[in-house]
């Protein structure tokens, strides 16, 4: 995934989930935050941030805030990036069919795939919370995320190959742990999913100001029964 119109700024404040004030070109500029999560440990006054200029000239905010540096390391915080990079990765695999936004039960699971007669469901979660070199999810309570894990457990019992993929949106982190302090129910559901046979994938990325992609040297296996 590539961003075509990147520039940098300095974070000032975030009055609500969708808007931040950033100093860029010497001007206090309102920008769209492409992540509705808390990001409290990242979006702190004075932090260096990465902006992508929007393609629509008449939009209220001219830029999207897509990245932020913490301790010299770049974190991609674009909540749309995980699904986009996973789709690119899946389409490079040998599946016969890759279909996004697949209706299953009462949910839309991020990806449905086929290979021969085998059917796969893959739900994608982006990880932007890092503490002492370990990734954690979620950074805020997510009933939707909890529901998706339970749907994957159900699908596994119905013969699908089910997997939950954590896209790690920073370099140097190899594993994601449940954030039990914020949402213990998610950790309980994740453990139940493991026991039910749902595969848990940790997708490491190469992250730069103008792009993010899943590392090609990391092997991830989706095949195999639940």
C-alpha cells in the first residue's frame, strides 16, 4: 500500500476522534485522523506525524493523519491500511478466490477465500499499541471485535478454515497480546478461539512514511483444518 502525497507535521491536539490539529508549514492545520481508537500513547503534543494529502480538493480537511513517530519509530495508524495490505498479500497467494466483506451470520468478516473445495474466513485487526516491544489489542473496548472472534469460532465448527490476523503497524514487534487491562473479555474470547482451532496470525510489516506492506520474508500458513 502506497501513499502518494506525503508530508510531515507536529501534533498539537485532538479535539475529537476524527480531527487533530497539526503544525505544518508554520500553520495550525485541522486534519482528519484515520483512526478512531484512542492512540493516547502516540498522539501526544509535540509528536512528529505523517500526513497524506487528500485527493478531493473540496474536502473540509486537506490532509489525513496516517502515521506518528514514537521514540524514533514510525507507527502507521491508518485504520484502513490493515485490510488493504492483507488484500494485496492474499491476492499474491494461491487462492482460487478472494472476496472481501463476506457476510457470515450477523457479521461481515473481512475476507472469504476458496482453494478447491476448501473455504476460508479471515478477520483482520490492526495493532498500533506497543508497550516495551510487545503489541497489544485492542487499545479501546471493541464489542464488534469480540463478536468477530466468536463468529470465527462458530465458523470453525461448521468446517471453515478460520483465522484472525493481527497486522502489526510498526516494525520491531513480532507478537500481539490481548489487552486484558482494557478489555479482558477479548482475551478470554481469543483463548477460546485458539482452543477451537482458529489460527492466530501475526503479520509483521515494512513501514515507511509513504507505504506499508506485509514483510515478504515472513511465512504465514492459512491451510489446514480447524
